C-alpha cells in the first residue's frame, strides 16, 4: 500500500463512514450504529498496526530520524498550500495512541442512549480531526484539522453532557477558539516572513553532504516551487544537470546556451562564458567527448559565471557517466526564470529550516522582541490552552465533569496531547529564539501546573473533577520536560539531559493517555450505576465489585507513577533532566510525586477500601460486565507494558527523531545565541569541569560567563574529557 493511500485512509475513513451513516442509516438502529462506528475505528487501528508495524513499503523504521511515509500533493498552489502528510518518531506514537483510545472510547459509548446517530457521526468526525493534526506537515492543513476537531467536541459535550453541559461546552469552545485565533496570527506572521530562497545557501544544493545544514530532499517540496527558486534541470532522465540562480543578477531571467563543437580539435576543453549585457551563459562543448562533470567544472571555474548560476550533477547521478551533450539533449535548461519574489511556504519542515538557518524571522517587533519570539508566544499560548497549563486550564475541569465518559476519555487521552505535540513539533523547531529566551518561563509554568493541579486534586470531593485536576498536574511534567533548554554554554552544549527531558515529556504524554483515559472510564462505570461522584458517599466497592476494583487500583496506581507501571518512566526522566537546568525546580517537581500519591491513595481508600457505601442506589452496585472489563484490561495491559518494557514499546521509536531535534537546537544555540569560544578557552573550561569547581579556570574572570546560581555545576562526561585530552 502506498503512503498516500494508507495515511489518507487512516485520516478520512472515519469521516467517510460518518457521512454514510448520516445519509443512509436509520436513526432508530442504535446497535447497528454503534457496531458500525466501532468496526470503523477497529479498521483504523488495524491499518495503523498492519501498515506501520508489519513488513511492507509503509513499515515504520525505528532507527530512522527523518520523516517516513511522506507524500506531498499540491492543494492550493497559488499559496503553496499542500496536502502534505508523514510521520516520524514524534507523531507515530501519538497516532497509535489515538487509534487505540478512540476504539476503546467508542466501546465505552454503549452508555449513550440519546441521539445515537448524531453521536456516532460527530465522534467519527472528531477522530478524523485528531488523526489529521498528528499527520499533517503543512501548517495550513494542520490548522484545518485543528479546527475540524473543535466543533464535534463542542456538540458532544453540549448535547450529551451533564446538567451544566451548555456552560462547559461554551467555555471549552471559547478557550479553544482564542487559542486558535492566536495560532492563526502566528501562522500568518511566519508565512509572510518566510522565504525558501534563503534556505538554499545552507542546504546540500550548494554544499557537500557533510557540511550542509539542511538536506533539501528531506523538506519534500513540490516540483512546482523550483522555477520560483531559480532552480532548473536539463531535459531527459538521470543523470542530468541542475542549475540554481545566485547573486543579485538572479532578479533577472538567465539564458544558458549550449554550443557543441563539430570537431574535438577546435576546442581543448569545455568552456563557460558569461555575457553580462545579454545575461546569457554560453557553454561550449566538445561533441562526443564532454561529460556532465566537464560542464560543472567549466561553470564552476569561471568566477563570473559562478556569481550568477551554480551547476551540479543532479542527485543520484554518476558524475562520471558519459552522455551525448548535444544542443538537443541540454536544451531543457536553456532558460531560468527570474528569482525576484519571496517564496513563502506553509511547509512545517521548511519553516523549521528557515527558523534555524536564516534571519527571516529575526525582524524586531514590539518591546525589542523579534518576530520569532512573538510567534513562539502566540503559538505557545494556543497550545498551552489545549495542554492545559495554569492559568489557562480552567475549561478542563468543567468540560471533564460535564462530558459523557467516552468524551472524557478522548479529552484526556488524546486532545490534551495535541497541545504538547504542537509545542514539540512547531514551537521549538520553528521558533528556537523564543524557546531559548523564555525557557525558564516555560519550565516555571510546567512546575506551577504540576503543584497547583495536585493540590487542587487533593481538595476535590467530586471523583471526576479530582481526575481532571490530576491531568493538569501530570501534563505539567510534559511542559517542564519540553522547556528544559539545558544544552547551553555552561554544559558545553551537552544534549544528554535535554534529550532525556524531551523523551520523558513524550513518554509522559503516551503514559498519561493510557492511565487518564482509564481513570475516566472507571469513574464513568460507577457513575452509570449510582449517578453521582461524591467521594464522601462511596466506600466498600471491593466487596460488591471485586474485578472492577482490582482493575481500578491497577490503573490508578499507573497514574500515581508506581514503578513497573507507565506513569513512572516519564516522570523520572523529566525530573532527572531538570537537575541539570535548575535544581530548585527539580526538587519541587520531584516533591509533587508525594502530592500525587496523596490524592490517588486517598481516593482509592474512600471509594474502594473504605466503609460501606453510603450513597444513593446501592442496589445498582453490580459487578462490571464483560465489555467494561475488556476495556479496562486493555488499558491496564498497556500500562504494564509501557512500565516494564519502556524501550521496546516506545522509546526506541522516539529516540532518533528526538535526538536529532535536540542536537539541531543545541547547535543553533552554540552558533547563534552563545558563540563558540576560542579553543584554548573551551579546553580550559573542560579541564576545570573535570578537576572540579574548586579549581579556577585558566582564563580571565571577565571572559567567563557566570551560570545562574541555581544551576548544578557543569559535568563533563568521560568521552568529552578524553576528547579534550586528545586535542591538547
């Protein structure tokens, strides 16, 4: 199966089935509607597993750090908007999580008995929006899917929610809409300031593969953009010549004439001449003896020609391959259009290259901040609303409390992850200056969210609201792990700890998706029986519902962060990474584990192990049925697998992509924000780090940057020290 077919089916199959249900399935066929929707989502999960985890052309390669299964089709060519999708180690786990949680949430939807047809249609449309967000690589397409998700969720809360459902739905809609507007402003700022022409000098179109900062083919730009970049090819199949316009003369059209000589004796070697008045490059060829490499050498040898156009053998070609360089075979590159207008793009990978390797986004705006910092702020607010982070979190408890159980599972299991995904996919790669400048602010927001969410959960008497505030606390680990920009000068730009933090944040997103959706489902199981969530009226459920209680304790302990379950790995990685950045924040974040244990254990004691049940409808406390047990068992199994086999199940898929992104941002830090020091000065800092902080550095005090007081003294690993010794 081709990538375009597989990914399009994964995204749009639910929407197609939703349309079919809306048009052809009768409203009174409740079980048929449920089973049709469930089967559709089972097929989506099967497509993900069979397409990505089995041998075939779309198999996901865990050892690759680039985008996989990429396709790019023009959608709105006049604005360079493309139907552009793919996945890597960041999006792949989230796609699998979305497929799994959506299927389980649909399985939990048997409790929905009102307007079943409309519910199934909206639910399937919601899945399409979520899948599209994680797979889209065009910023405009990403935004479309982001908005597609908004309306179904609004109606699913507002129609099928609890007593205050209208208030909760409107609050959710307004918060998300504000974030979307801010995101749209940032998208337009980045689009109109982007210019693909400025990426070319840093790419392997100009440079050798080893020295290039950007690999052009990895951007997956459509061929239609080449003429606007001043890029042209000779006619025919590979091998062929590639031409790229350079210099000020690129603002005018350029003609290239190939003149083959009739006799080899009349021309000693291939020559290239530039006529500035006519703006023409003439290449004189030796018929039957010239090679493509001769043409390249001739054009590169003439400095005047090199100022207006660069020539290469197209990638994948053999530079020594002999061809018939007649006028007819090379006429395809006889004219190269002018490159006189910026080439804007919504391509997320191209925007990343522009943000890190050009000055397009460095334009100063208000308060002395550059466009890049302002774009980071706007995007971060939009994504932080979805995470949600304090103080933008207040919509979440209301939405969770009023939403039906399956929608709470989707909210906690998938929708909150869209905020974290946006931060790691868009904010930091495209706007590194904003992430660097506001690193401590982002980390502080994460820590405050962790502490506030845990304390608020301790104070709740509503079972579901307690779980909702626990999500605020747990997602704080995600923001903290992503914000730890520790690969800086005082760590000799070592990326180990930052990489640990980002991997911990990603692991926490997946683990929280499993544990939180499980907790909301288990709360919903008991609510469907007794129709209340008052913690003070529960008690003694172990004796009445033993299987349900056992599954509940296992999943709640996963949310607690018990070693051996999924919640432990991500939290530990994040806390350890923060020690390199700020010990105070690390101590506070580690202490939150105590608060988490407090509200989880207290809830378990009051609900399952306490005195006899004192609430209404005690006769309804019947054992959980096979459908409920199956859903809870699946979630508990995944919680165990992630906790026991974290590398095999998740980390090995994420590590290459995250490592590459962190290394790229660390290199940007060293190159742009913290200039590399003289070799002797860097050597002295490494020597001092090895010997201990009590040894003074062998450089002037005025030249030494002082790290913040809260930072742990720098540590140099053995391989770094050995490298410094070899250099000396």
